[in-house]
C-alpha cells in the first residue's frame, strides 16, 4: 500500500465479499506477544506512558541488496506489467529485484519495517492508531542509487482510549554499519517495563517511589547532617537504590511465530472465524507508516485519524 485510499479500498472489498483476509505481519499470532498483552492488561507496568521500538540491520540483505538473477532481461521479465502505474523508464533489473529501495514502487523503511512495529504495539495495547507523526532520517551508508533513507526515526502520538492512556511512541530503524542485527519493544510505565525481544518477553518491575528524594549532599556539612537525620526519621524505609525483580517468559526453543501465523490463517479459512489481523487492523498499522513517510519527505508533521 503506497496511498491511504488504497487501504480503504481493501477494507471495503473484504467487507463486501466476506472473504477471510489476514495481513502478513506475524506478531498477532505469536505466543510471546500474547503474553505481553496479558501482562499489560493485568497492570504489570502501571499506566503506560512511553513505548520504544527499534530494528537495526547490519547486512546487505537487511538493507534490501537482494541478488539479481543472471538471466534477468527484457525477454524474461514483463517490465511494463511491473511498472504498472509507476513512471515509465528503461528496463532496469535492479529496480525490479530491489524495489524496496525506490519510492516509485515501495514505501521504504516505514512500509517494510515500521509496519511490523506498529502491528506488535497495536496488538499488545489494543490500540486503534495514532493521531500525529513526526519523522526524520536520511541516506547515510547505502549510497547505491536508492532514493529512500537507510536510517529513520519517528515520534508518534497516541490519544487516550479505553484500553490505554495517551502515550508517545519512539520508532527507530537503522541500516548503517556497526549497529548489529536486532529488534525490540519496550513498554514503559511507572511500575515497570515490558520488553519484547529474542523470542521472549521480560517484565522488569520498578516499584514507584512514594517518598521524596533529596539533594542534601549539596548543603553545607552541618546542614546536610541535620537534614539527613530528620529525613531518615521521617522516611525510615527508603532505600537509596530501589531495585525491582525481573520475570522472563521465553518461547520454546526454535519457536517460529510465522508458522503460527500461517496456521491462524488456515484455521480461519476452515472455520470462517474472523482473524485478529484483518484489513482494518492492517490499515491501522500501514496508515501510520505512510504518515511517517509523509512527514519525512514533506518535511512537516503529519496528522490522521485512527481507523475504526
């Protein structure tokens, strides 16, 4: 999907035909994300205030440098069909097999990767989508003719709903060298942090401090001693360093959520039961990804309305 109106057409068609449609972002079928959702709903971190999500890739394949088949030619490829409504240009197999690198055919980092991050976040939080996006980035390393960034960050604002308070989402994707290959989510609240990564969800509990801290070490020595004496009498149970506990819920070895996502789709076809990641759910992830692109390329903050 390159334009917002394309998503609306998919939703309308799915509703009109009654066909089973499942978007191919596997997080809603993952037992790891299901556990994170369960913990969040149980109030494990308190009232949400911030979500961070990122993906880093330190490889040519990760940066969409896909191999070009040696027999790729005008005779073996229907070039005009590939171009479709895109601008007409001479045959170029690089543009076909590495299409994600070009705005004529794809949506760059947001359409490939932000959308997966949005999907995981929306599933855990039952979020309908954001109302505002501000993005920045650029082409820093993969100067191979592409016209989309290889580094991109975005700040996304979500309104208050019945399932979550208003919160800010920070997204980051980096294809530059030296960053390693990893991805993770952090759901931050005053009582703890939920982290999803490495096929596991980790709950780090951080009890809320109810007593005030102090800066008595900036006082004159006699004043500091007098202040601390009164402070310790008033707050005898306060620890200088508060430490919570950590709980890790890991998936079984070699667990693959993509296999579960296929199974979810096959089961829905047989039973005719609706899937979680239907056309509307997909639009709620793809729409904000497009807003991030609009913000970046138009150099302005983008706004929208969550899809209901």
